[in-house]
């Protein structure tokens, strides 16, 4: 049986703070990708699950919440995965910039936690 979500936090390349709500047996890490003023992309690990492996099967629904009061962002990703096949989810958001413009910010949620000991996953 899937366990209840856990809380985490992180900061991105520009110092924006995030609070996270994640599945401890599915999520390995969250990356954030931004385009810099130079036009190059920058990717930073926003959060890494402190667990090395799952303790229970993750359940059939992936649910992760990413919030940033600094950026007025409240994103909830919820995906049905009854066959436990999803390994990565990417979501791109349009975020306001300090100069009145906007930028695309991509959040990548990845699973590659080892399955719980004794499971067949």
C-alpha cells in the first residue's frame, strides 16, 4: 500500500524558494530548467529524495505538488499509473519575470528509486 506524501523544500538557480509535497516511494528528484539571459539553459536539482529506495509499492497515482510563494506558483501534477510504468514527467510553466516579461520554466520529476526489498518491481 502506498504511503502518505512527504514534505520537502529547495531553491532554484535564481534563489527562489520552493515547498514540495511528494510520494516518498516514487519520486527520486525534481529538476528545474530555466533559460539564462545569455540564451543558454541552466538545469539545477531542486530536490532529491533522501531515501535510497522505496519502502512500499508507490501506488497507482503519481501526485506531486510544487509551490513557490516568491513566484506565485502552485502546481499539482497527478497522473494515473496503474501499471507503474511512468519514470519521468516534465511540466513547463510560463512564469513572470521581475521586468514585467515572462519566461518558461520546466520542472522534471524523475523516478529511479530502487523498489522495496522483496518486491518484484
